[in-house]
C-alpha cells in the first residue's frame, strides 16, 4: 500500500505503545490502581466501563466518576486562605 509519492499510509504503520506493568490479580495496569482503597473493586469498575464502551452501550459518566472518587485513598483538603486575603480592608 504505497501512495503515488512513495510514502507509507497510516494503515501500514500502526502506532506502538510501551507495555505497562499490570496487576497480577486483575490484569489492569498498576498505575490505574495506585492509591485505591480497594484495588479489586476499582479494577472491576474499570473493566466494566471498558466493556460497555467497546459494545457501544451508554456509560453513566457521573456514576463512574462518583465510584472512582469513592475509591480514591486521599481525602480532599480545603485550601488555606492567606493572611493577606483574610485581612479586612478599612
């Protein structure tokens, strides 16, 4: 499959990505599970969403986001206001 200019087409040269280290139990890349409270639950949610996406089914993004936030190991903290902003102007 060569075009008139002699260049390769997009179909011929597929992009290659480096393989990510995967979790042995779930098969999901470790990076996706880092910091999760329950790694297997997070992996199950990722796989469920991936299957639905591949089939072309509806994905409730809000529910997925909520599930992933609940799995997050870190608690969100409020940003401290500086003294300058707290200071009352008179």
